[in-house]
């Protein structure tokens, strides 16, 4: 009498483990896909910023700004800072110095 109950209980445990494993796999796939979409968006944003004519033209002004500790501010740099703050939400709160250094790094 006990053997069928034990076998049934073990069967339920195995089924529960399988269901839990499927749920874990599904959850992992959702997280991986969401992360990939986020990475793709960030990569696309960075690429479009890097390819922006306004940002490219600001390179020399950004170098002057950084070298002078903010004393030299060119028109190209001002346009690039405005563009960055408009297109990239993270740039809205960044200082001019940080953004100028980012322009130089692109």
C-alpha cells in the first residue's frame, strides 16, 4: 500500500521539478531577450551619436574646452552639448566637462 503512495509522491515531485525548470528557462529567456534589446538600443544610440555631424565637428572645441578647464567654449561644442542633452537622457544631468570628455572619447 505504501509503495504506490511513495511512487505517486515521487512522480509529483519530479513533475514539479520539471515545471519549475521550464519556468526558470522561460524566465531566463525573457531576461536575456530584454537585455539584448537594451544593449541593441544603447549601441544604436551610441552609434548614431558618434556618426552625428554636429558631434564630430565639436571634437576640436571639446579638446580646447577640456584643455582649458572650461575657459574656451566653441560654438560647435555648444551645439554638440545641446544635441547630446536632447538625444541622450543620461546626458541631461551630466556636466559640460563630462560631456566634452565623452565627445573626445567617441
